[in-house]
C-alpha cells in the first residue's frame, strides 16, 4: 500500500510551511505578548488560500478537498499551533454553517470574505436579550480584574440583580467588522 501524498497535496504542504515560517513564526510571539488577536495574519492566510480548500471556487475556495484541509491544518499545527486555532472558525465552522444553511445571497455575501480572511469568523451560541444602557450606568472594571482578557473589557453595569460585563467589540472584532455588525443591526 502506498501512503505517499499526491504531488498537488505535497505542494500544498510545502506552501503552508513556507507561509507559516515567513509570516507567522516571526511575529506570533509578539501577538501573544500584546494579547492581540492576529487579524493581519488571518488576512494573509486567507490571501494565501489556507481557509478555502473544501469550498468551491465559486465562493472563493480552491475545491482541493478534505485531504488538502487536513494537510493544511497538520502543517500549520506542526509549525505554530497557537495560530492554527484561527483556522477552525475561518475555514471551518463559520463558512460551513453559512454555506450549508444560508440562503444563496448569504453565501455570496459572507463566505468569500471569510475564506479570504477579510472578515473574521465568530460563532455566537445565543443572545438572550438586547439592552440599551446609558453611559451613566457604566462603571470601569475594578483593578481586581487582571490578566488575560482585561483589555477587552470596557466596563461593568449593575442592572437589577445582574452584573453585566461590557466588551470592547472593536478590539475583539476590529472596526470594519464592528461597522458591519452595526449595519446589520440597524444601529
């Protein structure tokens, strides 16, 4: 039995290795130190075609299949596993949910930008309610809230018997994605 990969899949592995060594390895530690989401690296990975192997060309994929997807993830993980975690949302969960369950208009509108790394994929499990909160109701996070993630907090709100944590959506998503969310919400 021959376990050798087809030449086109070997070429994908080589391309991913070059990308990871040239673009990700030199800067990933700095992203970690700053506790910053590697948005620019996701854009570059999308441009390099790392997120679209299982999607057809009509939506920005390469249609190379699941063997290519497995090799991409394996090579990314071998070189820098922290960055590989972005692959699940960008090349898997988000575009797949939209591609399989969305309308043709939603597929055309969202999947190509996810695969290209122009839009960041994020899944929200549920939204229980939407509230309007005045600036006067917002308190700064207390100094006891420290460590990883503090920079994503903008404040706290005590509302009835609840404590609400406000997140800096621009830091989490980026200003372009925030503008898109606001447009969808009619804000």
